C-alpha cells in the first residue's frame, strides 16, 4: 500500500478523500457521539467519586482537627494549672527566702559579734591575770600573817 490514489491511479485530491469518507461519516458521527456520551458519563462518575472522597476527607479532617483542638484545650488547661502550682511554689519559696534574709546575719553582724567576743576574751584574760596577782598577794599576806601570828604568839608566851 503506497499513496492514496483515486480510480485512475492518480494521487487522491482532498475532494476525492472527502468523497470516500462520506459513506463512513454517519457511522463515525454516531461512534463519536457514543464515545462522547460514554466519556461524559465516566467523567460524571469520576466527578461524583472525587466529590464523595473529598467530602469524606473533609469530614475526617474536621473530626481529626476537632480531636486535636480538644486535646490542645486539655493540654492548655493542664499547663495553666501547672503554671499556677509553680507560681504558688515560687511565691512560697520567695516568702521563705525573704524571712531568712530578714533573720540572717550579715558579715558586719558577724564581725561585730566576733569583735565583741574578742573584747570579752581580752577582758577575761585581763581579769584572770589580775585574779592570779590577787591570789599571789593573798598567799603572800597569809604567809606574812602566819609569820606575824607566830611572832605574836612567841612574844605573848614570853611574857
């Protein structure tokens, strides 16, 4: 099969081709109409399926987001409650720290106390030494008294 030719074995012209297709045109038109109808039907069916699937996906998505929203609300509530508890604990600790700071001695307070202890210790040492001197003096006086008593006794006994 080579080129399209007419009955005279010459190349077919456009008019010859159209004339040859004329008997097939009604059949082609009805076939095309059937294909068009079938395609429209299938397209409509696909559209319906897609609409149904899109609706299902929208519904599932809404349900999912509602659950997620409820869970987030629950978590927000729990978080707020936790924040309240932590805030109360922080306030209690802050109050305790303030009381401790009010009662706590500063370095100056400790230095004043240590200086007072040092002064007291120095005074105690001074009075201890002074007391030792008194003890020595008393001992010396007692010895002298005994000596005087002995002399007085001897003198009285001679008389």
